[in-house]
């Protein structure tokens, strides 16, 4: 049989032909096309495509030719957009057929697809293994990859499955318990009966570990460490995993505990460093970073972080406005209140750095009242400073607000996709 012996193959999609070499098909980005490389018989081929011509070595797919043209643009350039004047749901159906997902679309098209699905209450799910032909036995490597992907979604996406929701709930409980213990440990009533000092409270000694607070802290640290290790093992890109902000925060929250224990082991319980206690208290207080771990489970905190990431230019612009106004108003206020010989000198404005504090609380309309001008020119300058602060701070807020709304909708639609998978799991 001449099947599979030609140097090149031809894909006929709705009358439009595409010619490829057989080696290109092996690692083709479209899963349905790449499966042709592993077909050993004509029966296997007909499970992937609609028809096959032996003489021309041509595979026929009865699909939308224009939609496949746009999908080929994604293969070549990495950008996938909807076909103009074509229904979004129909194009998405073509994407699922060729082995793509909604996440491959550009962000603007993802929004259109989500809106369209919400309007029509229509949700597509990818056919297992690419369609009816996926009922064949998959290789062990593919099964392992599927298991890793399932584990990855369980730990990264709290709404992707029932197991992910249970895991997220347990993680939240550990964060809450650790925060309660941290806050309670600062109360005077929390001290041991022997009335230890604050420095002694911060030490990780053998006795402190056996106390209830030490046991709870060790259990929480053990859970967070195991969770971080598993997420690192199942991650696709280890370097990208280390560079993610939330993973860095996890590391900052876990590391101080082990550093403190190692310092106790290697330096001894009565060393000068232990008696000082400052370093260990700082390390112990870094557990407050565990609160940020809640960002993995709440869209609001994720939206805040994504907004700050995307609006760093506007944030820099805001800081520049504040710094420029601070330099101008602090210099003028120091001159009017203390620099001129007007008979009354305000000691609170003895220097420009001291006047900067007054400028900040005035521009932000906080007004603690600990510093205030006493001269008439100084009060006039204070009024101008307050009005200028309202105007300058309001200018970039509009851009930040629109970015916040956009990020919120993006994360909400992303969570909705995983919620659809969760609903399908319940139905099954």
C-alpha cells in the first residue's frame, strides 16, 4: 500500500489545498493534523479526516475553508482572531475541531466569544482526544501529560474541579489559622506563664516548638511547603514558575521559618544573636505575606495585582506628579513659614524634608493636624496645595479605573470557563 510513503502530503480543507512535508506534520500545532503522522493504516486516517486519496496522498476535511485559513495564520504568526462576518460560535466550533481552545484567541476575541456564549447560553466543550476517533487507546505518555495537566489545574485554578475547590478551601483555612495565631501571639495574654521577654518569644527553641502555637505554626508551614513543592513539580516551565510574583511571595512567607530554625540549630539558643531577637522577630513577622496567598482564590485580589501590573506607567505618572508637587510646595512652605523674617517662625517647617510630610497629608486630604501653617501666605499656599492635590491625583485615576474594570471582566470570564468544566464534572 502506498499510504504514508510520499515525501509530502496535501490537506484539502473545503476545496483549499495545503501541501506539507511529513516531518512538519509530526510537530504541527494543530492536534488533529499532527495525528496524521502517527496513522499506520487507512482506517486510522479515516478516523481523523473525512476522506483520503491514495494516488495523490491527499487528506480531505469537510470543514470551513476560510476559517481554516485564519487558523493557519495563527500557526504561522501566533495570533488567532475571528473571521469577519462569521458567527463567533461557528468559528469556535472549527477551533475545537482542529484542537484549539478559547485561550488561543486574542483577548478582544475572547471577550466577544464569552459575550456571545452568555447571550445564547451555549457552551462548547472539547471532545475527548479530539473527537470520536479519540476512543482509541492513548499512549502512556499522553495519559501522563493529561494527568499532569489535571494536577496543574487543580493547584492553579480553584474553580476548575471539585478537587481544586476542596484544595483551595483547605489552603484558605490554613492561611486564616496562621494569621490568627500570628495576631494572637502579639497579645500580652499570649505569653507563657514564666513571663518571657519579647526577645525570648521570638526564638524557635525546643520548648517553643512543643507549645500549641509552635505546633500549629509547624503544621501550617508543612502544608504550605508541600503545596509549593507539588506546584513546582507539576509546572510546565520551572523558570517561569520561579519568576511569578505569587510564587515569590510564597517563598518569602515560607523561608523565614526554616531560616529561624537553622539559626537556632547552628548558633545555639543562648547566642548573642538569639538574645538580640531583632532578626528573628523580623523573619517571624514576614509570615504576614501569607495573607497575599489568598490572591490565588479570590478574583478581587487577582484583579488588584493584574491592574497594578498593567498600569505601572500610570502609577509612575502619579508618583511623578506627587514628587513634583512635593518639591514645589515643600520649598515654598518652608520659605513662607520659617525662611522669611516675618516675626513668626513655625518650627515645624524648619527644613524642606520636614515640610514634605505636610505636603503629602495635604495633597491626599488626610490632614492629621500635627503640622499646619500659621502665617497668612502659608495658609493660602496650603489651600492651593490641597486643591492641586485633588486635581493631580484625579488625572491618572480614570485610566487605572478602566484598567481595573477590564482586568476584572477578564478574570471573571476566565473563572467562568473553569466553572463550566466544573458543571460538566458534576453532570458526569
